[in-house]
C-alpha cells in the first residue's frame, strides 16, 4: 500500500483510479497493525486496485474529512465514489467477497 501525505494526494488518487482501497489506521493501534498485512495480502489478488494507507496520527484532519471516527477503517472507491465502508471490526472474508464482485464488474 502506498502512503499518502496530504488530503490533496488522497483526493487525486481516488479521482484518477478506477478502484481504490483506502486504509485508515495508525501504528499505535494493535488491531490496525495486525490488519495491515492481511489487507496487503488481499490486495495482491486484485492488481488493478490502488491501495492507500493513511496514518491518522500524522494526518488527523483527513480522517475528519472522510468521517472516520474509529480505526481501523477501510473505504473502497469505485470511479471516485465511496462504495464500501467498514470500520473497527473488519472481516477480510466479507471485504474480499464485496471487492471480488465489484472487481469482476469493472475489470472483466
């Protein structure tokens, strides 16, 4: 996953890619730290999805822009529109199924 350093970079990435997964977390959150490699592994199955990591401790204002009130949080954008949002208790299996459906519609 790529790390973004500003709200402008995040917006530009969302707007310029067909499908984007944005992971909001920070390194002091044990659940976030444990979830990150699972999300990175999941993204390997979907090479056309752009994966973005937002460290909310460094970029707190971004989390409020995207209405992130708890972490970890995962947002998926398709053609610039938020289509999936999960926070706190993220099921990799559930996310994988949802991503798979969208991915197959967009890229196959």
